[in-house]
C-alpha cells in the first residue's frame, strides 16, 4: 500500500505540477523569442531612422559650413582692395585660394569680376588658368546671377543671422565630379569701403563630394561605409539619402551601411539564448527536484527582503524610512546621551546629471555614500535619504566632536572622484541640529537641520552650519521679506532697474550695459539682490520681477546708443513655456531690435540641454536674441561643454578669476585659456569684476573683448546711466 501510494503521489506530482510548469516555461520561451524578434526589428528601424536624420543634418550643414568658411576671407576690406590690383595677385592666391584649400579643404576656388567673367582659379590649392571656370560655369552661373540680382537690390541681409553677407549655393558638378558650389560676395567687413551694389567681385568655392570626402565625413559622424553614388542602391542592407539640387534634380545619393544594433546583438547572443533556454528547462527540472531545499532557504530570502525594504539599493545604506526609525529610537531612549543629526546634500548634482548623465550621477552618489560611511565609521549611523541627500545620527559626542566630524567629511570631498579617466570635484554642504539642545522630537530636529543646511548653501556651499536661534529668526525674517516683496511687485513700488556700463577693451568706449534689479524697502531701505533674488526664485515671484526688469531695460536700450543691453534670466523663467512670448512682447512694445538684447544665463541652466529650457533658448536665438553665459568657469563640465558652443554668443568670465588675473597665480592661465578657447569658437568675451588697472591691462593684452567692473563704473540709476552714455568717449584708465 505504501508503494502504491508513493507511485500515485509521483504521478500526481508529474501530472498536476511538473507538466503544467514545463508547458508554461515552453510558452514563455516562445513568447520571449517572438518578443525578442519584434524588439530587434523595432530597434533596427529606429536606429536606421536616426542615422538617416543624422546624414540629412550633415548634408544640410554643408551649405552653411562652406559659406562660413568663405566669409573668413570674403568679408574683408583687404580683399576688396587687393582684387582690382594686378600686382597683388600672389596675395589673392594665398588668401582666397590656397588658404581655403589648406585650412578648410575646399577643392577649388574661383573669382569672377563684376562682369561675371573669371579672373582667378585654383584647384587643389594650385593657381590655374581662369579659363577652367568654363567647366563649372553651367553650374555656377545661375548662382552668380541670382546673387548678383540680390546684391543689386541694395543692402541685402544674410538669411542666417550668423552670416556677414548673403550668398547662394547648390549641388552640381565640377569637372564631372559631384560637388557643393557656394557663391559669396567679396565685401567690406567694416563698411568703410563703398561698393556699388551688384558690382562686387564674387568668390566661388567648390567642395567635391566624391573621393575621400564621404569617408572622412563618416569618421567624424560615426557612420559606416559612407560613400557617394549616382545610382540609387538596390541592396536592402544599404541605406541612402538623395542629394537634391535647387531645382529638385537628384545629382546622386549618399549611401551607407546602417548599423542595426538589434540584429547585431541578436546574432551575437543567439547561441547564448539557445543555451539559456536549454539551461532554463534544466533549471526548472532541477528546481522541481529541489523544492524542499528552496523551502529551507526561505529564511534567508526573508532576511534579504527585509534588508531591501530598509536599505537603499544604490548605496546599500539605510534608507529614509530606516533613518527615521533609528532617529526615533535614539531620541526615545532615556539613556541616550547628547548627539546630533547631520543633514548632508551634494552641491549642484542636478546640473551634473544634466551635463554628464544619470549613470555618472549614480556613480558620484555611490562614492559619496562610501566616503561618508568611511569617515563616520563607529561614530555615526549613515543613511541615504533621497537623491543627493544623506543623513547621519551621531550619539555620545559633544559639540566639538561633531564639528570635527563635519570637518573630516568636508575634507574627504576635497579629493576628486574618478569617473574613468575624468576626475570630478564634488562639493557637499552640511546642516547640523544637536540634541537635546535643539530638540528631542525627530521632525523638529530634521526641520532645524534643514534650515542649517540652507544656511550652509547660502554661505557659499562646501561647508557646515549648525542651527542656532539666529537662524530661526532669519527664517522668520525671510518669510516676512517674501511677503513684502510680493506686495512690492503688485505695483512695482520700490522696484527699480540700475545699469552697469560695459566698455570695449581696446579703446575703453562704453558699448553696452547690464540691467540689474534693485529694491528699496519702505522700512529697511535698499535690500541686496543677493537676499531678495533667491527669495523671488523660491517663491516663483521671479517671473513677474524678471518680466518687469526685461521691459524696463528694453525701453531704456531703445533710447540709448548702445550695441546691446544685457538682462539676467533665471532658470525658472527659462523653464516657463510662455517666456519667449514675454520676450517678444517686450521687444515689440518697446521698439528694440532683438539683436540688441542679450540674455545672461548661468552654467547650470546651459547644461540643462533638454526640455523647455533648451527649446526656449533655441527659439530665442531664432528670433535674433543673443545668449551670454554668465559667471563662466564656476560650473560642471565647463570646458568640455564649450566645445559644443552653438547656443552661446558671449562668455562672461566670472569675477573670481578676474580679481586674481593681475597676480602671478593660476587664475591668469585660466582666464587666458577661456579667452583663447572662446576666440577659437568665435565667441565674444566679457570680463566681470575688473577693479584694478593691472587686471584691465592684462585682459586687454590677451584679447578679451569687453570689460565690466568698479574700475570703470558701478551700477547706477537710469538718469545717471543715460548721462554717461550721452557723454561716452574712449576712456583712459590711469596707471
């Protein structure tokens, strides 16, 4: 009977447990395989689409790039003077032919006289007979005619706001080679040389699209097997993009072998997948045989679950819930001695994540937790509260020991965090609330530690602050000041705009001004912007304040003979979908051309290169507004980000570097590097905080474009600024 029962039990297990599990696993494997196939096709399609977009963007940029290349020599007074002079043929050859070939890799250059006949030709950097122009006349003549007609209409403007002069370009053929042909007028950059509209010499640049052009382009843009063909490819594994002339004619195709990541991965892991499926079935069989072992292991599993519930996954430190539990236990223990709650926060981690990615940010957070735990070992309980926030519970130590612990933590973050080969310096701020001195209830201690943390950040970050009665009073005063500011912004009573002039470095001429918000409180008098601007930002009043300053500044600039007016913009304003409309309305209502308005943003705003901020910056530049990067040199990834500088017109070098530029220290090298890099990128530079003649002389010598600081002028009311602008003349600063 026992054997029958055992046989029956085995059969029952096989029929009711094993078979359903095996069929379920088989169905899941089949579903997983079908889902994998679908995912591969989806990923491949998305990848090919992105590559097509990248190739389209590259071809679209070619017209602009070749025109920008030409303008390095065509918008030049010396070229206007040299062309009619036969004795300067070598100069023309060197600067309008050889230069464009050697520096920008243009394949051919031609110059036609006002009668549209060629006077100069160069191919592959060598001067040849102008008669070779006949080989491209059919392609170039329509462009020459169109540009000539546009120039004759008088004072044409370049369609691209970055261009100095108009131009015409098209895809065509040069000596049988497919090529991009661009025509630009040779004009005076300064405007001091009069030229009869339509009578300018024209420069024709040719960039061939065959040969090594596309292989080099493929290396730059990370596209495999990029090439040119006059025939549309028939192979399905190849992708193509048609090159269209202005009249819609297809002159050829850009062809490449697209990267299909899904297929590549599937091919590489197919044997692994097969092995996984086999191993899965084997594992299921083994799991069924070892069912009882899993039951014995359930105790270990429960312990792991308990750990995960009470610990942070990223750092393996106790989490916020566990932190509050332990803090409540400490405070409720009648035998507990004195101690402290430390509230720690990484400085600017959000900006770092935006610039370097969340994976790098996670690495920074992990290393932060490790360093804090190492310093606080055996002295405090370390927890990760949220994001970039950490908490410490220290017991049995007095005020002096707590201060020493804070100093050790701060010292631990003076060493860089290594992210691969790229070291990163990360600051941390600490707020301290001691118990029982500051309270014995967890929420009260936490609130006071938070107040102290904000004080540490307001004091400059990278430091510790301990709660005291003055901080509590300061918090109350801040709330009162916020209410007073809210009242002032109803009718802008006491709110005014002051202006700090900006001077051209070369001749000290006043050329621009920066608009600055000022507030005269009816009781407390002038309130520092360092106090009321953060309050305006935290209370969302900055939108109304910023819009008022913008409109007043535009009104003043429309009256003054200045190149531009600069207005500071908060990241909160830039995140507002209605901000661009606010700027448009101010410009239109006050009659100020967009190109005379310069909006100053911070580095943390600049690195926030996705979302509404980025969209607003793109739209502002499209309408002609200039963008300046304020306090340059104080944020994350500054120099690396500057390599992609398409969204910035000006750099304002932070005064912390400028004030040291007159001394023999590293600041001089930093300032010089910023100026050199900006010049290489075609970005203008303004130095803030210039206070000594030595600093002004050094900045002028290294090529800084404009200077601003107390050496020249302090911020002043409208009437004083207007008087200075009317009387502006080149300044001489005494030695």
